[in-house]
C-alpha cells in the first residue's frame, strides 16, 4: 500500500515537472499553471490506467479462470494473486467434497438394500439401482416425481398416513406375480427438515424359507402322526380284544406296514439332511451306468409288484441303455436319485400304463437318465414347486401309493451335488418326463470290447 502511494506521488511530481517544463518552453516563465496542469494530467492518467487494471481484474473474477493471475504487479496484482489462491483453495475443497459425495453415493449404489432419498414433499431426489429394481423406477423419468404416485400400494399408503416409522411395512415388489412372488420390507427414516430416507429389502427368500419351515413341521407332524395313530389303535385292539389268529395276523401286518412307512420317512429325512450339509461330490469315484440301470430295474420291479398288487394289470416298463459309460459321483446318491424318479413314475402311472427308463450319452458328451410315463401329467403351475419338501399335486394319491413327498427334493440335491440338471416336462392327460442331465466332466465313455 505504501509503495502504491509512493508511485502515485511520484507520478504527480513527474507530471507537474513535465507541465512546468512545457510552460517554460512556451515562454510562460515560472507560471504555476503549467505545474498544476501537468499534475492534473498525471493524476488522470494514473486513475485511467488503474481503472483499466481494476476492470481487467473484475473481468477475470467473473470468468473464474485460475490458471494464471489477471494482473501480475501492483495492488491489483496482489489482489489478483490472493483471489487466485483463494479460488484454487475453494476448488480443492469443492473437488474433495464432490469426491466424498460420489464415494458416498457409490456406497449406496452398491448396497444390497434399496435406497430412495425423498424431499419434504415426498418427491424423489435420488435412488440406487436396487430401489430401481424393487419399484421399477427409471432415473430420467421418475426423479422429482411424487413417490405415492409411482408406488400405489394401500399398505404403504396406510403406513405413511399413520406416521409410525418404527416398523417395516411389507408390500409386493414391482415384479410380483402369482407364479413368482416378490415381497419387500420397506421403512421410512425422517431426517433434516422433513426429508425422508426410504430403505427397502427383498424378503422373498426369507418369507419362502419361513413358509417352507412351517410346512415342513406341519407335514412331518402329519406324516408321523397318521401311522402312529394307526399303530396305537391296533395295539389297543390287540390288548383289549380276544382275536382269532387270522384277525391278529392281519392287524400285525398293518402295523408292520405303518412302521415301515415311518422308517421310510425318517430315512428320507436323514438323507436330505446329509445331502444339504455336504460339499459337492468329486469325480474320483466312477460308477457304471449299466450297473445303476440294473439296480434301478430291481427296485422298480419290487415297487411295481407292491403298487399294482391285486389289480391284475401290471405296468409296461421298458429299460433302454444307449452307450456304455461310467458316471463320476457317489454310487448310493446316484442310485437314490434314479430310483426315486423311476419309483414316482410307477406310483403315479395307472396300472397298465407305459414307463420308459432310459440312459443315453448325448452328442455333446453329456449323459442323460430319463423316465417317461403315460400317467395323468402335471399342470404347469405345479412344476416349479415339485422339488419342495412334501409338496404334492395330489396328496391323497401320494399317500395311497406310499410316497413320503421327499423323493424329488432328494433328487434335486443329488443333482446339485453332481453338477447335474433336473428337467421336468409334463402335459396333463398325456404323461411326464423327468430327466437328470450330467455334465461331460462326469461322463467317461467305455470302449466296447472287440
């Protein structure tokens, strides 16, 4: 500042001297008019130059270009340098804040939960991809839209109107359908002057697991209670009544039958428990497909005799084996899965129906075990649920033929442990086809003996 005053005074003195010298040359002698005029001109020049430098600085500030200072010297130069450093500091702070904001939004974007930011009027300010999937939002279309206009669920409307945000509200997701339900748990969290943070979780799997648990307990209780009731009744009859040998033997046979039913149920439950808690099976053990087909044939023959006993009209069962090979996996598990598929065909195909059990190698190196029957068939809506525990299309028919409702659940787990795929094709009134397709890595061809 002192330097600026010194320069201004120096400029005035230089102007005054120049004016005095000009007046002296013009013959005005030592008149002070030239001195004053020179000083005035110098002052005007000073202020004009200073105003130009100030205007240049003002224009630079309006543009906000911090690459280089607008003025490099003097008071305006110092102001320019200080302003430039201040702007750069602000830019760094703004950039750091933007980075933190982007990192925060990226973290919300990666969240497995849906996140929606709502203003005080319930208009959507931002949402992540998970929320977009849950509610069917689109970024360009739905931002600034009222949440209630896009999500018209009565349960959520009542939840919002009650302003009781201490609990979740359960509502269907955008992709909810009768065949594939989607359930969401949604909660609002107020913050900052009436704004809302909405969190959503997909609880479809949790609800399905809970429903399966309830069904499992109910079905196990029912399946065990029924034979126990029969056994208790027969035991009481044997204890209280005097029976002839024929009636006594008939009651004992029925008791043995119900006992075997419970043993089968417990055995299947233990098998399922073991399969679910075990790691995938390696390919170090190789089982002959031909041997498996022979063993399945033996089990099917025994089951056929039991199921159609007294009807006088046995099933027509044909076994076909196309290509000799070994399967990599656990012998007992493979036999259990294949026997279950064949056994289901026997149980559900009316006497006199046709059943084809086939093993073949596919051209791409995979192996396929299939069972095709001419039974009543299965409606399409039942097929996705067939591998659930105790799920039956016709419960009375299954119990009459001795099924436990666990066979296809066992087949599914065996298939998963062996990297195989369980395929189900069925047409009501025409029959069904169940197949296990094994990957090429679990199939080892056997060269025919020359």
